[in-house]
C-alpha cells in the first residue's frame, strides 16, 4: 500500500472526529459580529440546501448517481459542506480559522474524495465516463446528460432517501452553531458593557 493510499484511508477515518475538534476550536477563536453572521448566510444556506438536495438523489454503494446535483459536480455533498464551513469561517471573522479550514480541506477532504473515487471506479464500470463529463468539485454551468435508463432508481429526488441519510442533521447543526455564535456575541457585549460601568 502506497503512502498516498494509506493517508487516504486515515483521512476517511479521522475526518468526522477532527470536525468536532475543529468546531470546538472554531467556537473558541470566533469573533463574530451580527453583520458577519448575517453575511455568512450567503454561503451557509446554499450549502445546507445543496447537501439536502444531494442526499435525496444519492444511493450510496447501490448505483452511480448522475442526476440532480450529481449532473453538475461529482461531490455535491462535499461542496455543500465547504460552503457551510467557509460560511461559518466568514461568520467567525477570523483569518486563523479561514487558514486552518483551508488546510483541513486540503489535507483531509481531498484525499477522502480521491479514496472514494477509487472505490467508485472499482465498483462501477461507468465511473470514468461519468468523471469525464462531470467535474470533481466545482460544478458545471449546465447539467451533463446521461441516458435515463442508466439510473435504476429513475434518477429522481426522494424524500425517503433524504430522511435515510439524516441530512436534517446539517440544518440542526448549522442552527446550533449560529445559536452558539449569538450567545458568544451577547456575552462579549455584556462583558464590554459591564467594564464601562
């Protein structure tokens, strides 16, 4: 096993626990304002929506999904996560968080994406043809077209799939982070006002 393959496997295992560690550091370093929190919605809302939309199409390990957002980017779930994360980096108003987040995606998420692509290539013979039409992360402007019969599910959004993937957790998580940032902001404001008395 090559060093690259070994790191891809490690990155897949540690990305979720590392996300929780990053969230704790994020809340510690964050210096939000009401303005930065409001501006962050421009990235967070589309990110949460994209993850929910993609979750209703993907049928992990059962078929190669090529419809819905998967006709624009091969990784709409990760793209949604990036939008959410960088939105919260904007809300935090911290260059340290922005730099750390960029490093986290480069070191953890890109190897994870490559590892998952290796799996898809091994299990779905049409993956290379799909990858030739649809970019890895940054989306196309128009959807790539594929024969309808190539998606066994019919290639339509399924609310049942969305529930199965528990994508509502992204919405609840985003809401919890906004509440934590608001509490931090209010406590800071209270401390400043108290010191002025």
